[in-house]
């Protein structure tokens, strides 16, 4: 188990490929450097947790988002997804990628207050 923890909050998807991708670049780097990383998706960012959406997003200069997400999840990373944000977009649990976990505000607070640092994109 890592001795440090980082929370990365993603609030963008296909409308801003850079800001959709960077949380997963950073999360992969954190895990590779033995820092726990938790990605929380809020607002439009919840679209990244919808099946087959990430494969359409590729920010110039970065690996494809789908590859980054697969790598992150493969290293044991967690993707937490805002319940009210999903509801506002009529997205159900069945629409989400395997491993994505629907959460509410209390979990965001718990993850954030237990982290050494947080980044928001």
C-alpha cells in the first residue's frame, strides 16, 4: 500500500480532450510512483465512465484516453462517479464501464480529506 494518496477530479469529457485526459495521465503517474490515486468524475466528466465514450477522446500529445483509463484500472485504480451528475444526464449504472463506482457527496468528502493532495481538471 502506498504511503501517499492523491485525488484527481475530472469535470470534462469530449468537449475538452486535454482536461478529460490529464487526470488519467496524472493518476497513472501517481500509481507508477507508488502513490495511491483515486479519480472522481463529476459534471460532464461522468461521460468518461460511460461505456465506449473514452475511445473517442484523444488529446494531441497524449496517449489515447481509453489506453490511459485501461492502464489506470489495470494497476488497481478506482473511478468514482457522481450520482447526481449521472441522474441529471439520465445515465444508469448499466451504462457504465466495469469497475466504475457510483458515489455521492459524502464519499467525495471522505476521499478528499484522506488524501495528501487533490487536483481538479
